[in-house]
C-alpha cells in the first residue's frame, strides 16, 4: 500500500520531487564549496594558526599579504613577501656553561661576545640573542642541543628585489608597538595587506554556512595580495639610467616615470638616491623615504610649452603655421621676459616656437587665446588637483598665484613652465593627453588583488575627462615629432623607423618665498611618447641641480633614447614608419 501510494504521489506531483531534489543538490554544492574554501583555500592559514596555538597560545607570528611585480609575460616576481625562520633565545637559568654555549653558537652565528654574556647572566628565563635566523641555520643550532638554548618560530617582511622600486613599494615598520605599512603601497593598501589574527578563530560551521556572496561583495574588508603594474626589467633599466645621470652630473636628485599614456599603467617609477627597505633602519637621510614623483612639486620649465600650444590650437587661437614677430623679449606689468638665449628671430611660426623653445612664442599663444581661457585649460589639465594615484601623500600643484592674479605676467611665465609648481605624476598625466587623443588617464600601480578567499579582483581605472579634441592631440603630436626629427640635436637623435614626440625643459629653481630664483641652479626635464600617433609608452625624466651643465638637451636626451630603444625592443613594438 505504501509503495503504491508513493508511486502515485510521484506520478501526480513530479515537479515537487524535482524541486526537493534540486534543493538538496544545491545545498550539497554550497556545502562542498564552503568546505573547499575552508580546507583548501584557507587550509594553510588555519593549520598554521592551529600550530601556533599548540606551540604557544600567547605568541602571534607576524603575517602580511604579499606584493608582486609582474613580468611582461604575465608571470609574477615577489616585491614584498614573508620569510619564515626562528628567533634564537636563551634561558639563562638553564645554561650550564656560558663560555661553552657561546663557543658553540659562535661557530655558526657571529654573535657579539659582550652582548651574549650580558644576557646570559641575567636573572630571567627568556632573552633574545638573534632574530631572523633562517631554517638551515636554525636546524644546525638545534642539532647542537645546547642546554638553555632554543629556537622560537618567527616570520618577517622581506623585499627580494632590494632597492628596486623602493619608494613605490615602501616598507613595514613599527607604528607604536604595531607593525604596519609606513610608506608606499605598504601603507596605501594597509587594510588589504594586514593580517588580523583574530579573524582566524571563526567557528568552523559559521564559516561553512556563511553567505559567500556577501563575503565577495565586501572585498574591501578582505585580506589579499597585490599584483602591481611594475615590470621588474623595465624598473631596473630605469633605475640604472637614473643612477648614471645622477652620478655623471652630481645632481641633487634624479627621477623618472614610464607609463602607458592610454591606460595609466605605470611600468616603472623611481628616484635616486634611494634605499633598501630590507635595511631601512640604516638610512641616515630620511628624505629618501618619500616619493618625489608623487609628493614633490616643481616648476617644470619648457615641457609645459606643448600644453600651452595644445590649449591655443584647441581654442582655435593659433595653428602650427601661425606667425608672430619674435623680438627676443616681451614686456608685461613693467617686467621683461626673455628667450633663454635672449636672441630674436623675427617672423616665426608656432612650430619654430616649439623647435627653438621660445618663451616669447608661448606668451604670444596666451595673448591670442586670452589669459582667462589659458588658465581654464591649465585647470582642465588637472594641475591643481590630485591624480588619485594609489600611492600615499600625493601633493597638489601650486597654481594659486596664477589663478588669482589679474596681471598678464603670471600667465606669461606659466606658459613656459615658470611660476607654477606641479607634481611629476600630474605632469605626466597631463602630457599623456597630448598623445592619447586628448583625455586624462588614471595613473595607477596596482592592477589586481588576489583575496585569500580565492577571489581575484582586477581593478578598473576608467578614462578621465577629455581635455583636448582628438584632432588637437594629433596635431601637437605631429609638431613634437617634427621637433625630434629636425630640431633636437639638429635631428641627429631621430629614429628612422619609429615616430617619437618629445620636448626638453630647463627651469630656474626657486629660492622660495619672494627671494626669486637661483642664478646657477636649474631643474632639467624631458618627456616623450612613442610610437607618437598610437603611443605605448610615455617616459618622463628630470634631474634637480645638475652641475656644470646648462640645458636638459645635454643631460637627458641620451638617457631618454636609451630607455626608448630598450622599451621598443623589449616589448617588440613594430615600426610605425
């Protein structure tokens, strides 16, 4: 009877049977998924934490997410990782012979005798003798079985690349009595990289039956590893070139950025002098900890002229063929401004203004378009705002005097990059618009986050606002290519099969306040993008106060083309002409 009734029910209600079966299957799949998450994805973490509890319930090993460089082939290279080993400790009350204990340890580890003996004679049960003892050495010390000598598990931050991209990566240090990110990405992504030991002791079944969708949607609160846009070979080549410039010209500082002008991905970013974050405690000049490409502002000089020219062309005030009479100087508000060589050239085109880097020509563009319109273009280019790059302590540009002044003189000087101070990253972003069709990209260093729950989030950086018409971008690029092909070192650096758009800049360094400028101190800058009409890279270099040299064309042209040729060949970029 029961069998017949069941059969009848199944025939009459097949949809209910299927619904129940589907529900059971779904629950089973969720359970299996959560078990996989806990046992496989997080299994290592739980096992480690269980071991820590077993060994010493009060001891918490330092742990932190990793940061990776990414090679051009997509493989990763550790930029900041965790090393495991031991801390060597002694119990003075259990040491049978201090001399013998010291002798045995010293054969394997060069411990200072006075320090060892001072600690060995203390009336306590725990003294740390050496930290960051690797596993191999730890095994050797353990094999000696010295009474009163033991090893405690330890973990610490390590930077495998040493000083590679040190200002960008930053380092971990004590904030009070807590180890956390102090500079660079270590600080900016602190909440993602830090490991909260309290989160390890969640109830197993709560973990299994929690809402996975909710977990994934709250990624900002999750622990993970960072994958950066920094390409290690490119970064090392950039730092090599920067170091050569720094040494050759005895500059106060030399720095550079290599970026994709379309996407804002930063392939390399560095400055010298720098430091090794593995040994940051040994640094005497704390200024090297800062990232001058993000935190400093400078009067950039003539690399701003292409932006002035782009503004004039975009506003319809001038074209490449527009002429003016260059007298070698221009007067405004009872002040006289000169070309850098104080020469006059008579009737001159806008193309020649860029080729010869004429201050009078840049001022002429402002006259034609009007100083208010010029100011609005500079603000449109974002010189008074943060770019939003994912590196801490970004500085805004200093444009207040220009914006608030009713006079002509401030607009004229700004047209050739004096009297306004800009951060290098904001400058690179603005210059990118000259070559990418006219919009501001979003500079960034991190491309994805690999969360511990097994979810990978590829970060999205949409294009910024449009600042130029596409046709303006193309025209200015053509003018800058013409500059490289014919004017820069008289065309001797032209690349036969690649179009390169570039410009140099030489700016007097301000003494600060109302003291004016140093007569013999300059900031040299150089930017260029290539292939010019569909650029893969923009390279920006600058060096502060190079000695016994006048112009950026002397200091930075060869380093720029060194990097250009390297990038073209390394990425196998096809010729465009």
